[in-house]
C-alpha cells in the first residue's frame, strides 16, 4: 500500500470512529469495510485501527473479530456478514472463563468487548478433563447475561458474560492448542499496536507540557532530569515499535508475545515518566492523561502482562534448551 493510500485510509477510518456513537462503532467499521481490509491487509487494518484507538483512548469491539479470525473456518463463518465475539479471561491473572458440562453444555463466566447478545457466533477457550478445548457457540445467545464492567477504565466498554449455552463445535487436542495460540497471538499483536499508540500519546503530552510550562524563568523541559525521563520513554517506545513491526514479518506466537511484552513495557515506562513530567496536572480529571494511564494498565494486563510474558518466554527458552533467533539483525 502506497503512503498516500495509507494516509487516506487512516484519515477515513479516524473520521468513522470520531463521528460514531460508542455503541455503534462496530457497525460503522463494518460499513466502512474494515473487516474486508482485515482479511486482505491484516497488518494495515490492525495498525490503523488499534494505534488510533490507543492514541485517542477510543475503543471498538474489533479485538474479538481479530481473535476470532483463526477460528472462523471451523464453522464457515463469513466475518464480513456475521458478527462474532470472543470470551476470554479478563484483565487479570484468572483461569479460563469456561468449562464443559454434560451433554455439550457450556458454563461461561468471562469478559468480552462485544455485546454478546448481538453476535451470531461466539468462541471461548475452555477446560475439559484437564485439557484446553476451544468451544464455538451459535445462537440463540439471549440466555447469556451481558453486564457492563466499569472498573478502572469504564470507557473500554468491557462486558462480563455469564450463563449456560450449548456448544456448536468443540475442538480438542493439538488443534485446539494451535487454534487458541493463533487467536492469542493475533490479539497480542493488536493490543501491542494499541499500547504503542497510547505510549506515543502520553509522551506527546509530556513533551508539550515540558515545552510550555516554566519554572525559574525557563521551560521545565530544559531541566536535565526531565530530559532523561522523556528520553527513556522514547527509547522504550522505539524498541516496542520495532518489536511490533517484526511480529508481522514472522507471524508466529513468539514474535507476538515479544511485541506485547515490549509494548506493555513502553506503555508502563511512558506512563510513569509522563506522570512525573506532568506533576500535579497529571492527577486532575480535566487533563486527558488519566484516560491513557487507565487504559495502559488494563491493556497491559490483558492476554498476559509484560511481567508475565517475560516469565513465559524465559520458561519457554529453558524448556526448549537453546535460545532461538528472535530478530534477524
């Protein structure tokens, strides 16, 4: 895609998000053609949407679509025509949100970004007889409860889903692990883009404040201590951007894990240093910083925090015996 085409696409996509009511963003993105773009140009579709969401603290239900895509062919789902949802553990170190009962019944207790009652299909990871399975359910889904989650970031529009439904398709064994790994990797890449967008926004807020705020007759940005903080945030952001781009080159689970890990770190470092630069202004409700901080905390915890992913990567390298080449330099 040429740069002028990319700019035109992103401008149109941003206008759709800005002009849509929060509850109709998903429908507006479908009408815009974002699903078709995801199917044909996934890297551009994910980057353009999720980085803008991170930069503006806006949200959409499209994380569910991104994670459902590796599962869609199991039931012949047409993502351009049918709405889908994916229920996963919430932004915490919780267990899988589903268990299988007798006769294919599925007991659900988890978090989704889509309003599940409006979905044609939902997918959930589950535990059956001690092993991971992937369960896909079709309608009717009106028996499930769908309660908004307020919490730290009510603008994220998460929903807690509960109830019991009947499974349509149950994938077991190695295929279940592979499918869920692919869905998780897709979600981590998308969240990494969103975290990078948020980290850029927080750094921009800090730079703007440091350039205009004065103490002792000079801009606070000229003080060495603040220069070091902003430089540290920039270095971490650059590393995260490189990891996210590399994840689209290799398209494997490890590169997606690294992208999410580095993006989470960059977001955390950026939030910490931006708060120090903004000082008292950063604590106020009127200043937009708190929106980015809230979002950063929750997105980092979703699908594995930067701390947990580092532990997971270390355990994987120890188990496999030899470190693998993660990036060709």
